[in-house]
C-alpha cells in the first residue's frame, strides 16, 4: 500500500477548447502550477472535472495527459466512477495501466447500490480491475443520492478490498466523519471534501483534503492548516472566513459554482475554457463580476502562481 495521502489535493477542472473539445495541451502547465502552489495531489476527473459530462474515451485521454504531466510530488488519483460497472472497471484498469497513484469511484446515481453490502460489492468489482493501485471511495451523497454511514462502510469494504486506501468525504455529516476517523483514521486516508468548512475537518483530525478551490487558492488553505498546527485558531477562523466568502462570491455570480470557479483559472494563468452543457459558461460581465469580487477579498494575496 502507498504512503498515506496528506495535505491538499486539488480536484482539477477539465481544460476545454472554446468549441468544447478537450484541451490536453493545458494539462502540463496546469500540473506545474499545482506543484508550485504546494498541493500534494490531483484528484482527476471528479465532480470538478465534469467527469459524467465526458465520454469514456475523453476520460481516458485526460488520465493519460495527467499521469504523464504531473511531477512526482503531485500524486495523481483518477476518478473512475460511472453508471455502468463495465465502464467503471475499464476506466479503473486504464488508470492503473497509466501509472495512476490511486483510483477512486463514486457509485452509480440512477440505479443505486443497495445499502452497505451492495456498495461494497460494486466498489470491490471496480477495485479488482485496478489491480494493486490504492482504491478510494468517493462519498458525495448530495449528488449521487447514495446515503450510507461511512464509518460502517469502510470497515466492511476493508474486508473485501485489499487495496482500500480510504475515502474522499464530501458531505456535511460531521458526526459520521468523526466516527470514520475513530474507526479507520489510523489505517486509512479520510480526506475532507468541503473547502469552505475545512477548519471543521481539521479540528476533528483530518490530515488531508480534496477540493476545487485548491486549484487557484491553495496558499490560503496551506496557511489555514499551518495556523491550526500552530494552535492559532483566531487566524485559522479568519482564513476560513475568507474561503467561505470566496466560495459564496463564486456561487452568487451565476447561481452555479463550477462555471465561475472554472473562469477563475484563466485569471491565474491556466485557461480551462468553458464548461460542458447542461452547465452554462459565464457571460463577460459575469466574469468581470467574479474578478471584482475576488479583488475585494484580496485574492492576489492567496492565489496560486
């Protein structure tokens, strides 16, 4: 099993050309920028990467680009979740063949696994296709509709998945998150998945986090983590407040976080292009509104370089 995954893991946007096709040429400078910003990994092809709006072939090409471009100190975790088990297994096997350092899956969202046992069976089948590559479950029930207690799921999954490495926990149930740390935190990675409440996860004992805004504002969160380590909770709360205001500003521009957040990438020097339908790209006036809102928060002080 690989070393524990700690620190910030960015969830990259999928770079697209203006016509909506993949812009894989952007991945190398993107990976270099993340490395400079101090993140520990890249969670490729997840929600932020619009994975379910991409074809399986596009997702494989994206995986190939990231596993080639990422420096050694940026660990690439590839999301392989899909509605079809065969597709998920193919994506997982492909990620393993490309040298991905981890494979993750969210469950299918239409015909859903039944309870803990059903979910374990689904995950075990996908993990098998990835061979010896560390396996992560992606828990985001607000989007998948699959509600299970992760502190019950992970121990059950560990009995059937030899490569189980942990969970990306993107949900608001802090009691379950805490119980999961109690049950598995000494053996598995319990990665916190809400940027705007990272402080809560750290206070409960999280050592790693996966997030969208780490793509362009990692220094803000690294300072937050340093403040927690130093016991300076006043500074940590101030930094988390800035994070919340940033996320709220991005959501408020167009009523949708992802198009606004993707537009920010051009502001830090890595143009990731538009979003895929049914999401809608920002109008020029909305992009300027995002820029103005970030400037008011002092964005230049904590943006990625």
